[in-house]
C-alpha cells in the first residue's frame, strides 16, 4: 500500500479504483486488481 499526499492521481491509474473514507483516512481500493491500494495521511 502506498501512502501519498495526493490520492486523486492514484485513482486515475485504473478504471475500477474507488475512493473510500475509513476511520478518518482516505483510501483507494480496487476489487478487481488488488495491486492498486493507497492511503492518504
């Protein structure tokens, strides 16, 4: 999982990426290709 300041650029890497808020943090998750995971902050 990558930890980045800007999540929006990581969301564009794959068309199935979703931006989710969990426990006050913002995550990018992908059900079909689990390589694309990221967290902000």
